C-alpha cells in the first residue's frame, strides 16, 4: 500500500505499527511526504526500527540524460573523467543551470519556469509549512529563503542574516532548519580535522536546486554568462547539489562537508567515506584553471597523506588537465559524462 503525505494522517501510523508487529515482512507500505517526516514526532517516534528513509532530490544531470554517474566512486578509486574539446565557457552550462532538476521545470520556456517556481514556493510554504512547524510570521520564512539564495554557498552567518531581516539570530537558525525540512535548502557542516590551524566552524547553506536558485536571485542565462559573481554562486551551488544527489547511490556511504581555516585555505566540497578516506572538490567559473586554484587541495593532500584519494578543480574549460600527484582540473560536465 502506498500512502502519500503521511504527515497529514498521523493516526494511520498506529495501525501500520500494529500490522508490522504482527507481520514483519518488508515492503508492505510505501509512505511518502513532501516535508521531512523525520522532523515530525508523530511520524518519527511511531515506527522506530521499522522503516527505511530515502530522500528524493530533484533529478541529477545523469538522470536527466539517462546516464549512471560514477564520479564519486571513481574519485575514491583515484580516477577522474578525461575529457577533451568539450564546449568551453559559461554559455554552454547556462541553460543547464537555469533549468535545474525539478521534472516539472524541464523543457519549459523561461517564463514557464518562472511561473512553476513561483507556484512551487507558494504551495510548499502555504501547504506544507504547518506540517513541520508552528510559525507565527510566515513571511519571515519566505524572506529568509530569498536571503539564503543571495548567499548560497557562502559561510552562513545567522547573526548577519538576522540583522538584514531584523529578526534575531536564533530565529534565523530555527527557520533555516524549517527550510531544510521542506527540502528547499541544505546545510553542509564544516569538516573538522587537526590540520595544524584553526578551522572556521560556520556551515554553508545551499538552495537545493540551481533552477530554483536562479529564480530566487533573478538570474537568467545571459546574466550567468555575463556576470562572473553570479556564475560562481550558481556553479558552486549546482555542483554541491549534484554531488549530494550522487551520494545517494555511491557504492559506500559518504558525507559532504566544506573546509576553510583561519589562514584562508579552503576547499569548496569535501567528500568523506566512513573509512576516513577523503576527496576534495573546488569549483571555478573560469575556463583556465591555474596552480593557485589547487592551494587548498594541495594542503589537504600533503597533510592527510594516503587518506587523500583525489582532488579535482571543476572548471568551465574544454579539457581535463593534470596538476600533479592525485590532482586534476576537469570540465564541469565530467560530473555526469
């Protein structure tokens, strides 16, 4: 039996629990919800040990193009895509970024995507917000979503956002968690390891889909091509969320983090396996990777030794270029091609 929006009928959970107490065969029920049911005590507490959770993000580029991505697994095996003469520059990626991964947004005109995303945000906040939280001022949630979009991929300062929105930092922190439970944003925790310098401990917060992000910040294809700052924000967010999707089918469980220390060494994305092995990803909107782009990755490689399996700078150029031991620059399309 499939039951959609289970969070709206919590009384069914006791009946399901009773059934599973009698018959523990797997796969009897498929329970779905557009809000994070793990955040709802009525759901999470009713079926402990009797349920497996799967998160369905917007489609990855591999899913859109009918390909099975192995980018994460290959990096842990010390391999990366070896591409030559792919279309270079931001223009070939711009359409991909503004389309994102929501199935309903695929193939629409720019105006059609705008209508879809406007309706989607309104319906999620109006319909699902009450399922996950009791919020007195709903407008603050929507204003926060736009504020996060303007800073997507940057270190999250709850105090700074609160000052801009004229609400206190604790409210911003709590409301950001609500937006996570609605699958609109995702926080990445800082990666902590003793690398000889103090790490910055703020999370990064991303809008979960590049098409949604483009809508929220008012960016179209032409702006991505012309504005390097917008392109950088869009591209890092796109890569982070593509990797989050791919993590769901990696051969071994992985977690995503970011890294930055007080000496301004940083790596946009760190992927770690439970055995402690690590790969690092830097994202650059430029088409000409340079040695300086690898500073953070070299620091990780030299400090972690054999734990560091590979470091890649994803860029908008045409070719894969080696940059020393376990390091390479790879076109962004290597994520899925």
